[in-house]
C-alpha cells in the first residue's frame, strides 16, 4: 500500500501506530509556532507556569504539614512517656482521697515484664512557681532518677544543651525557655515555691527550696522548653510530701505507634486500681486535626492546579480553531481521526508534563531549603515569621516523602491529560470539507 507524506518529508503509514514519530513532530511544531502563525506559545507558557506554581506550592504545603506532624510526634515521644500508669483515688484512714502510688517499684517491675515495654520508671510531678533575680515563672517539676533521665532521648541528647547531666543529683535541670524567662545560667540558684507546703501552728506555709541549675536543655518544642524542670526523685518526694510514694509510673515502648494494643495488658499488669493514659490520648485530637487539615489543603490546592490546567483548554481551543485548514489537509492526506486527536492531545499533555516536572523540582528545592528561606525572610522582614508559642516548634519543619510527591504528580498529570481530551476530540471530529470550504 502506498505511503503518504506529511509536510516536512515525514513518511506516514495509512494505519500508523499510536503516538508515532510524525504525530510528535506535528505537535511540537504547533507548540513552538508563534501566535501570528496560529500557534499558542504565549498561552502555553501561561498554562505551564500556572501548573508549575500549583504543583510546587502543593508539594511545599504537603511537606511542611507532614513535617510538622512528624516533628511534633518526635518531640512528644522523645521527651514524654509513651504511656502513664496511675492509680484511681481511694479514701485513706483520715477520709482524704489518696491517689499516690506507694508500690511504685513493684508496679514498675510488673509493667516492664509486659511484651513491648522497654522500661518503666516512677515519677513525681507537681506544678510550682520558680523564682530567680526578681523574676518568676510557672513551671512543671518532674521528679525522676538520673539513670531514668539519661534514657529520655531529647534530654540526654538535646537539640541544645549546657552543663553536666551527671551532676543531676546535685541540683535541677531546666529548659531553655525557663532559663530565658528567669534570666539564669549554669550555676545560678533557682527558688521553687510550692503551695503544698508545710503545716505549722499558723497554718500551711508555702514550701521554698533553693536549687542550683546544673543542666539546661532545649528540645526544640516550646511548651517543654518553657515549662519543664527535672528534679532528683528522692528530693522531689521530700519537696512534694510524697515520701515513700510516686504520682505515676511512666512506660516507654519499643513501638510507640502500637500503644493502643498494649492498653489492656498494661491495665492488667497495673492491677485493679490502675489506669492507663497514652500519648495518643493526650495528643490524638491535635494530630488528627493535622491529618484532616493536610487532606483538606491537598484538595484545595488541587483546585489551584485544576484552574491552571484549564488554561490548556483555552489554548487548545484556539489552536484547533487556527489550525482548521491544517487539520483538513492532514485528513485529506489520509490521517485518521485518532491521529489528529493524538496530535492535539500531545500538545496539551506536553504542557502539563513540563509544568509538573518543573513544579516538582521547584517544590522539592523549596522544601529542602525551607529553613534557609525562613532565615532570609526573617532577615528581610526584620522579625520572626514563625511564632513558637503558637506552633510549639522552634522552626518550620518540612519532610519530603516519595508517596506524597508521587500523589501530587499523579493528580497534576491526571488533570492535565483529562482536560486535554475534549478539545482534542473536537479537532478529530472536524469535517475536512468544512475546514477547506473557504480555502
């Protein structure tokens, strides 16, 4: 069977394979043609830039939101117990409600035997007023043993730290926010004032004790650095009137994400008065809100990509209208409707693919260097753009994950391809007689 020839000396078979070379050549010529020649170069650039910015923005937002969630979770698990076991209140011999854990060592031993538990440690907790140099701040005191404190990842190896943790038994360890609020440094003395004080003939007097600051830590989470103070366990027992008892037992797990599966075994090990409070109970609502917000932002920004991709339709409609004569000639030369459709599909899809690729590069580079960009913006603005008091973390986090980037790419390419089909089909349906009637 005779072969046909498309302008430009491209040999064409009457039944070409889909997306043959000549179809790509024709599509490329239409894309790079100037507007006065019937091309869509200007509109194509607008569409490409729109898709690129939409994809890049979506990748950055997804990276920041998943980074915020993961960083927040790591700070939770790195400086807090994965589960806390405490006792329900019972009436003592004086008719007072007693929730103290008096068998804390035995309880810790039983909990440590549960499969999946790395360690269990007793803890004394209390809220007090810290004072130094005329300044005061409300803090939360954690009474723990040195060997247990050394097992807390973000305290033993903090983001920033000063002093010697080995001297913990000689004083207290405080967060960087507490040190900044009180204006103290290593070796300074901090006065802790507890309302649960000593009983005297004149009534209950607040308890005041002075402690040397032997270690200052910064975990990178504002609410911990600003409020937390660690005190030796025996000293905390004496200070809070907990002689021979603890407030709770903290449990660290080998797999914190599976804490829900261990609630019942931990409850059984704790005994009839035992109650379990997990890190998900304390922060689950906040983390769930972050997940919902990330999904909503993905949908909203997907609409931005859709709006940018709609420029492809307008460009292709103009291209089909301007290339009506060419379509008629190609059809009379033997090109099938499918070939015409694929030519214009390639035109539109190429814009979407190029915009998506450039958007992925732009978004990944922005997310990977977001701390430097934050520093530059703050330098230009002359102030902070990230308030740790509101967002808890001290810097903007970003985590690029392959599946998140892949989801953005699939969404952008899918929208670009689907949007390209209607104008491409209109071009394929064009009657060559009508197209050439007035030529």
